[in-house]
C-alpha cells in the first residue's frame, strides 16, 4: 500500500464584492465584480454544473460525476473553467480526475448581496 497523506484544502480569503443591493448604490467597480459572478451563472449549462457541484454529497464533485449536462466533455471543461475564472469554483487534480468544490465564501457574499438586510416598514 503506497504511503499517501491527505492534505487539507485551503479556502481562499474571499471578501464580499459589494454591499447588499438595498444598502446603497453600487460603485462601477463593485458592479463589475458582481456582474462577473452572475455572468458566469447566466448560462444554463454553467448553472447546472454549479448546482451539481454545490449539491453533491461531501461538498465536492468529480468531473466524472457531473459531466452529464447534455454537452460534450470539452464543452463541460470550458464551462467549468469559466466558473473557476469567476471565482465560484476551486479544483484539485487527483490522479486522472479533477474534483470541484463551490467556494462557500463566494456563496455567502452573493447571498448577502441579493438578500441584504430587511428594513422594517414604518
């Protein structure tokens, strides 16, 4: 049996890109950062891949488990690359397979942006 040591995955420090929508108007830079994330999720295949990873048991998914989204494997790889470039996914190669994980800090930032804080009605 080979000597294998499992190393922990490090979560990058992710800061919220922008304030909640109901807090104040966004600056141009904040809007650009938020649009990058939402643009990546604006494609139905990417949204399905993102959802497949997010809902997969253990919080990560092998590309071999999520590639059945109705497009070819090279297209799946292209869409996963776009999700990674937008900072929504991280990946780790294990042998011949790549495992993807949703960045929890990014999900929290996107959620805070959309949900904001409810302001009480007078």
